[in-house]
C-alpha cells in the first residue's frame, strides 16, 4: 500500500477507532493517547495494515498496544470515581468488554473480532455473551432520555427499564430537558442530537453538565463522525442510528461503569 492510499484508509477509519478507544478507556484523553500510539506504530511499520480490511488492521494494531500496556484505564486513577471504575473492571472476565464493544458499538462481525483480538471466532462469541451478563448485573441507576421522536423515545425507555434502571422521564426539547434534569437529577443521560424545537441535544447536555456537574452521556446520531472531529471536547459514548437493542444495552453498561457510583445501586 503506497503512502497516499495508507493515509486515505487511516483517515476514513480513524474516527471509529477513536470512538472505540474512548469508550474502552472511559476517557477522551486516554482513548486518544492509545489511538495516537496506534498511528505511530503503523507509521513505523506499514506492514501492520496488510492482509485484512483497513478497519480490522487498524483495530488489530490498537489491540496489540492495548494488551501490551496491561492497563484497563489510566495507569493512575485521576479521581475517586475512576478508581471505583477500575475496581469494577478488574472484576470482569478478561477481554470480554473489548469484544462487546467491538460487536455492539463498532458492529464488527465475530470473524472480524477474532482477527482484531487474535482469538478464535468461537471465543469471540463467548466473550460477548459473558460481557453482556457480567456488565448487566453490576450497576443500576437513574437515566434521563432526551429524544423528540416518540417511538424511539419509548423504545429507549423500554430497553433501559428492562436492564433494571429507572427512567426519570423523556424530554423532547431543550427546555424540557433542563426542567426534567433539575426536577430529578439523572445519573446517566441518553440524548439525541436534534430536538423537536430545532435546538441541539449537544447544547442541552452541555448546559446540564454545567448545572449538575459531570455525568455520563450517550449521544445517539446518524452521523457519529460529526462528533469525532478532534476540534472540540467529544463524547465518550456514541450510538449510531439506526441502533439495535444490543448497542443501547452495551453503551449504557459501559457508561455506568465509568460513572460515579455515588447514588447508584450495586446489584
């Protein structure tokens, strides 16, 4: 692969690697550090991008670095809630969370997950099921949904409630989101990008974070790459539309793992 083709392939897939890395680490800075290390490795050895699809090669290189570092999140916890998150992560079956994210958020086939993680396809399938069971049993909390389409809002509510979480309510506009969050403080926000009043879900969430402090947020959008430009602070958790129940379950579980456990219930 010549330099121009390599650059084009990496540029096309990089937003998705960054999304995956930050969901895995629970941190924009930590995720981007792993992504940067991946690019450095490929620039040093272009053969790492040979022999498979570009995304598989990129993610496979990332995983080699991720495994060699031996760190599920930051080497040193930056806060109390991050330390609690690390404690939860150490209780999971090794590699299960990685397999789950690759399957649900990145929508990789099991054979692709096997190539990325350098395991058998059977093991990849087993790890995904283990992760769904282990993460689904860990924490429950209060979730607010910001979504202007009624059918989608009710679907998200049903999925979240089936996981054992409490849905504090559904907001269709910026104003409703602010009022609802102040009436009953959520511990996780599921937010669409475009709201019924023409406002931005991102703006509503930013105002809430300014008022209520740091909260985990999962954005739902048909264009995730538009939120992964590197030009501004970006969300750690993104679900692409149309989404699947498995994607929502996985993202909610991941976000809860990196949330402060203050006020959350341990099952």
